[in-house]
C-alpha cells in the first residue's frame, strides 16, 4: 500500500506495513502525553476496536522512531498487541519536527449541541471524549467561556519560582489536564 502527502512543491511517499511492536522506537522527543484515566480509555478503545489501527497507522521514520502515534503505540503495548500497522515517512529532520507538532494540534472544535442531540452521552464518554460538566443537562452549553480564569502568584527569587514550577506543573497536569497556564517571576 502506498501513502502520499504533499508538502510545499515536493511529494513525500510513505509505505504502510505491519511491524513487530518491539522493533518500533518511542520518540524520546515526543512533546505530548496521555495520562492516567485517559490513557486507560485509549488502551480499552484499542482492545475494543483494533481495526482502527489499520485506518490510522503509527507513523515512523526509516529508523523506526515514532513520529505520530506514540501514545497509541504505548497503549498497544499495554493491550498486549504484538504487531501494528505503521506508515514509514521519509522526511527531512525539519519536516519530522513539523509533523510531530502538527499531528498533535487540534484545529477543530466540537459542536456540543449536535453531540448532545445526535449522540449517546455514555458512548461519547466511553470512547474517550472529554465532556463538559454541563453536557447532557437541559441548560445550553457555552462554547466559549466568558473570560479566562486567572490566578496570580508572585515569587521573590528565581529559586522559589523554579521549585514551585515543578510542583505546579505536576498538580495542574494531574488535576486539570489540558489547562493553559503561565508562571512568571514577579
């Protein structure tokens, strides 16, 4: 099977094939992770619907390093899958970096009203969609918050900031997955 992607004026060819999971290398520079309950949902999703992997193969470079699908690969390992479909992409190092980021950027937005009216809430949750707390209630869902919540904490020294930054990141990533935050020395 032959895959094709357009970039600038060049054409990049990639081949899709099955590969032993032990021959694929997780990318140590992957900037995105899925943790805890969400990761468990991904593992369960792959166990329940492994055919999806054929439709969305893991993208690797010719050295077997993952460019797209690090978390799916980890979930496949957790699920005990031995072979997975991969697409080998022949990209320059700069294109690899660009692909890694663009593959993980979510450009679209969910139409919450359509989802609420045309889909089963339990299935959406089971499939791993993060539903707003008010989803499924009779109240209309605001697509855009009226304002961004702000919390300001000031540190006196760079050392205090550095120590706190590590702790804040762990807490925010664990409890408020996907939250955007900034930490500054004031």
